[in-house]
C-alpha cells in the first residue's frame, strides 16, 4: 500500500519502520523533522507538511501525543482512509468519524520496544470493510488485531479502559507495598509471590519498578498517564458510568504531579501511597 | 512426620490428602465428622477432638475459616509446632505466637483444585529453624514456598495483601466492563484484549466469570472476601498505612452483601458497578 | 446605571427585577422572549438580540446556564463592562478576561427566592476599580458582596468550591441517613439532632428534603449539580490539587443520572447511598 | 437522685459538676484520683473503686474514653441503672444491654466548655420508662435531650454518625481550602463566604482553625477522631451499609497519624489535603 505516516515519536518510529519492512511505500511527516532521517535511510520519503505526506496515498496513519495534535493534522486527512492509532478521547474519535467516513480508530497497546518489534496489540473499530482493507497495516505493526465495533470511538474506549486497568494495578501495588514495607516485609518477597500468583509480564515489569522505586527513566510519564485516566473518565461520563477507582487514581496521579513527579514513570503513584503511610 | 490436621473444608481436605500421599502419618479432626471419612479410607486416623488429634504429633496444621474457629482450637496446639494455614488477622497471628513459641504462619494461595493437586503457593513466616523443619509439609501441599519474615504475622500480612490485589482486580474489571457495555463493546472482546495484554491466568478466569456474569456457584463467596478485605484494612490500620482502594472495595462488597449477593462469588462486585451505571 | 441584562431564567428574572427596583435603566434579552414580558411591565426595555441589549449600556450582566450559553453571547459584550454572574468554568472566565479587560466575574450563591428578594451572596473578582464601579449592581441583587481576588476566575473558583461544600454535605447526609435507617433510627430524629448540632439553614433545608425523600420538584437538578462538580474538578486539575471527595460525589451524581434521576433535586444522591445499603 | 459518676476527664468533670449543682448526691471515681479533688470540694464523695462509687446509688453515669475503659468498669454497674455517656461501639452497647436490662446509652455532643456549662446535646436510647426516669440527669448536663429509639445502641449509632458528619466537613473544608490556596484565594475570604452561606457555628469554628492552620492545642485529637470514624464504619458494617466518605476520611486520618499528627486536632486532615496538592 501507499501509506502516509504522521508522528514519529518513540512509538511512531518503530511502527513506521515495520510498515516499511513489510514492503509498504511510505511518506512520513513529523513536526520536528530530524526524527525522520533514519526512516529516510530505510526508503521512506520525507514530507514537508502533513498535506504533502497524504498526497496520493491509499491510507494515512496518525500516531500523535494527544487530541490537540491529532486535530491539527485532521484537515490533511480529509477524503483519505485515516487510521488513527493515537490514544485520543472518544469525543474526538466521534468528531473525526463525522468529518471523514473513511476514518477508523486503531489505538495500540505496547511500549516502544514492542512497536520496534512489530508486536503491538491493535484494537481497531470502524466500518468492517474498511477494517479489512487496512489489515495489512495492522499485521505489519502488531502481533494481534482486535475489532471492537463498527464505530471508531469504541476502539478508543477499549484502549482507555485498558490503560485504566494498568493504572489501577499501579495504585493497588502501591498500597500493598506501602503496607508491607511498614510490616517489615521485603518488597522483593511480595513481588515474587505476586509473580507466582498472577504470572503476568505486566505485574513482573511494573512490580519490579515499584519494588525498586526506580521511576526514572519513565517508560510512560505521569503527565501522559494523567491524560489517559482523564480521558477514560470523560468516556465514563459520556456513558453515565461511574468509575470510582478511576477517579481515585486520577487524584493520586494529580498528587504525583503536584509533588513534582510529572516526568517520572506513572508507577510513581506508589510513592504517594508510601508517603501517605509515612514512608519516603 | 507425625501430623495432626484440623479443618477439613474444601481446602483442607485436599491439603490433608497430599500430606498423606507424601507419606506423613496423619490424625485428622473436623467439627462435622462426616468429612473425615474419605481421608480415613486413605489411611488417616480420625480424632474425636482437636486434643486427641494433636496427641504425640510432631506438628499440627490448622486450616479453618476464620479467627474464631482458629482461636477455638488454639488451646489444643499449645506446646506443639503449630502451622497456621488459615487466612486470619495479623492480630490473631501475633497472639498465637505469643502463646506458643513454636507457632508459625503459612497461609496459602490457590483454589480447592490447586489444594487437591498439591500446587498451592505457601507463604510462611516464623523462626527460620522452625520454617526449615516444616519444609516437608510445605513441599507436600504446595508448588512453591516463600518466607515472608521471622514473625509469623508477616506471612498473614502478605496473604491479606495478595487477596487485596485480587479484590482490586475484580473492582477494576467491574468498572471497565460496565463502561464498555454502555459503549456497546462486547465484554468478550475486551476480555480477549486484556488476556493478550496481561497474559495472566487470574485475569483469564475472573474475567471470564465477570464477562459472562456467572457468579454462581461461588469460587470464593462475598462473605469470605469481605472478611479478608476487612482484615487487610485492620492490618493497614495497625501499620498506619492508608489503603483507599481497599476501603472502596470493602464498600462495594458491602453493597453486594446488602443486595443479597453474600453467597455469590466475590466477582459479583462487578454487578454493583454495573448497577451504578444503570445496567442490570 | 444603564444596564443590559442577558438571561432571564429562574435566577436572572429576580436579579433583573431588583436592578430595576433599585432605579437602574434596564435592557433585557432572553433567548426565549416570553420570559421578558413581566419585566417589560416593570419598565425594562426588551431587546431582540444580545447586541441590541448591550448598545449604549454602562455595563452588561450575564446570568446563563453554562459555558456554552455564555460563550454564545460573549461577542456582544466586547468593549463593555461585563459582569459575569453565571456559574462557569474557571477556564472560560480566563478566556473572557483575555478577550475583554473590563470583564469581571460575580457568581452568586442563593436559590431563586433569594434572587427575588435581592438577598444573594455575591462573590466578585477582577480589577479593584472595576469592582468598585459595579458595587451598585451587587448591592441591588445581594445581601453581601465578597471580593475574591484581582483575577475574575478566582471568584468562579470560590463559587465552584462552595457548591462542592454543599454537594459534599448531601453525600454525607445520604450515607448517615442510610446507615441510621438500617439501624432503625427515625430520619426525623437524626435531622433534629443535626439541626441542634450544626444550627445551619442549609442543613435544615437539605436535611428535610433527604429525610422526607422528596426530590421533586428539584430546587437544583442533578444535571446542573453534576456540571458544577465537574467544573470544580477541572479547576482542581488546573491547580494540580486532588479532591477525592469531589471525585466521589461526581461518581454518585453520575450513578443518579444513570438511574434516571437527572431532573430530580441533586440531594437525590442520598438515594444512591440508600440503594447501596439495600434500601429503596 | 443518688448518683455514681465514673470518668472525670475533660468532659466528665464538667458533667459531674452540673449534676452536683442540680442537687444530686454524687459519688465519683476516676482511675487517676487527683482529678476528683475539685469535685470533692463541691460536695462529691470520692470513691476508691468503681464498686464503691456504685454502692447504694440510684444510677451510675459513665463517661470514659473508649470501649476498653467502659468494659473494665461494667461489672461494677451490674444491677444498677447504667447511663452510658461515652462514645463507644454499637457492638459494646448491645453487649452492655444484654448484661444489664437497666442499661441505657446517652452519648453527648459538645466540647468541654459545653460540658462545663451544662449545654451538651444528649442522645438517649433505651426502655422508655428508664429514659424518663433519667431525665433529671439529662436535664442537668444538657441543653436538649433526644430519644433515638428503644435499643441503647441506637443512640450510639446516632452519635457516631454525627461525628462522621463533622469529620466529613473537615475533609471537605480541607480539599476546598487546598484548591483555593493554589488558586491564590485568601483562606479567610473563603471562610467568610462559607459563614455567610452555611451560617453555622461548627463551620465558623472549624473553618477558623483550618484557615489559620492552628491545629494545636487539639480540641479533639486525631487519635480519638480516628477511633470514632472506625466505630462508625463498624456500625455501618453491622448494618451492611456502605459509607465511602467515611472510608475515605478514615484513610486521611490514618495518613495524618502516619505523618505524626496523632495528637493534633483532627481538623489537621486538611493538612493531608494540602500536602497532596503540593502545599505545606
């Protein structure tokens, strides 16, 4: 396929590279142009504007940081098949779908290393025919593709709820570790028991960070985490569905922000739980 | 070893059977005597009282439903090595240790099928020499043994925090499923995404129950779950460690109890989340 | 003064009438024109558009239902002294101030009967000289005027936090009444004790509604209450200040909305507390 | 009446004095005997033991710090009319009633100055005839007496819920003040608005303490407040009534305790809210 790719951050770079490797023709755009150089060496065409990237393409993939950034490039995607991979609000996804019948949402789960390895989880939603047409894109970037529904925003709802699942785990770990530290139990011991009990790589990796209190460098910073939980709560409000855990996590992330941890990994909410227990 | 085993409920029966299979000599006691018959056929001696079960034993294992039941048999264990496998309060564990220097806590993680298969996770705590002496017991009932510390109650703190980790997962799932049902997303789809993301048997099994809203028969009923969360909060209070998630889960379990779901699986808290979103 | 008044809802009508009674010249505008007739009989001029109402005035007072309604009339107020009495977001108040150096916020506390009686509490904020110039307006509509700061949005922050104080009281009452009903205590008895203890007209009036479970007609409906709590949380987010009580109230109001109580008085959150306790 | 009075703390001393002033014959007992001297000068007889105080009395009044202290003197009250004014658990009140058919609960609202002035609020519960018989006692110590029900523990439920109402106000104030401080609004200004809005002496006095951040000397320390909220939650659990606000307050009080504020006034929970917002 002839693809445009907009947004070459940590995630986007790996995704674009895998699309190129899968044999797709690629025109890339990034607001700060330096990031595109490596991809040019691998055969991608560097575009000077989003519009130029989208010219004559079969589909455009966007992977940007937030609603604002996506809205800024939306005009360039009009009339094109638009695959929105960014984590955006369900409200924006609905507006994008209203403005472009060929819009579909395909947010992804996975960290930059999974993006680099083409092993993301892709959650797509939109017209069935459109989803099928875009399969080659999903196959190139991910290890598994899910279809959440016929309306694009449903995929974003799944993505936001998935991130809420992770955020909730962080707070849960934080409270348990705080209590056990005060009980004189080694964090490492509790982590081993939880690994044996849950047997999940997500527990293993976040548990390790929290047990070691190593919140830098940030895999996913508080600021982005706070944005995602806020978006989950907005979706919940649209659906009139109370989410008290999500509300509480938002408050803990806000406390982390107020404490100056905004650029640390969002598992630093565990430090708020520790502080509330009188620990450092 | 010559062992006494007190408490032949769903968990205890499997544990006792595996001790027998491992070649230990076994005297068993249960308040309702019928449950002991099957074990008698496998070579266990049935005792008429806890005291009789404990006579001449090297160690006594207790696996009972709550603090009250354990306190009732505690006098019979005086002067013996006492391995407390029940999920009890940290306060009671401390009192048992004060009353008996040979007491150690060894609560277990796992459902009745894991008890039957000898694949429990055992979290022990107590004097190191005592823990080593009891290794054959742990090896017979579990697939892995952890040592939480030198004070018996520390193992109970780990057990209670582990159950809190599961309870928190239930509430998290409940809120996410409620929001997504209102968003028109199939619960099954979300479950598949979460299985791919977390890759954990605990997520798979509880997620399945919640997605299908099949809360009976109860794997672990609300009443016992409420007890454990309450005990976790008592431990947190002893440690002066706030656990707002645990507090909120307690309130949701209480709402489930008030709704008449006390004997259903504790994952029925997800039904409270659904009701709060206006769903059935 | 020569005043324009935009927004003749339950609150605005009483406020406009008191401005007229105090001798001010008045041009009024309302989207649905019927509501202006009564004021015309008292000497107000009816304007066909916000622009017409504002022509040649010394100041324009706006009293509208939400951010959207205020933004819609904002262009008509450019270049005029603009007294914003609506309960709006702090973010919008900042934008209004950026667009018009003569903007000041003056949200009010009080129900329609207090508006009619000219006994509102006025919380103003903005340039000191401007506040002084507008004193005659505040004196006509209120019994007391406060100055929250030099930036207009600070008055809105005070208003939103004040409404949060009331919302929190409703949830508190709801939980206490639910527990006491289950304890067999008459709600009326508890209300009398609380009236003796707090000696506050707000407790007396809301307590009466909740004890009698008379949520219709709505003094202030769930929908508006939810809006205000949401705005308080947005302000809290701007300030990086966690407000767990506000978060929880938002969830309870959302549950009330999902239960179909959106048009009932916001004290109906007490019915959510009752339902969670298994009561009707 | 011939009265025994047990417990001469800050509250009890004033209560006993007013009973003496009202002409009742009084035998007093306190664990630390020094406190009884002043009352002896006013005509009270000092007893060496609870039993001696109760000998030949018409009724015994107990005003002690917690369940433990009340249970310790309970044997001395057997067979006597026992008026329990302490803030105790509903569970203990039920046990006392089972052990003594002439037991009635009569917890009080008010600070030591109100006790000294005989202006407490008395919430009684028990057999109607017994309550009537004890009216002269209530009249001497209080300005108003309420009857909560026929079972003594109902009065304790009312007392605990009343204290919860105050605790909830503290947390609410704390969150509002924190947000407004970050918004640059003077605490004093907000307090004035709230006084005008709620017009309650409780708001005025606690608001003043919180606005000025003067948590010492403690009117009512965190430790006692934590005990009362814990007891309210125990009652809620007995009634299967979730109280999420009460749960959250308990966590905030626990955080205050962990921060070393256990002996400061319980309004210091507002300092936890401030800290979570990044303030001192």
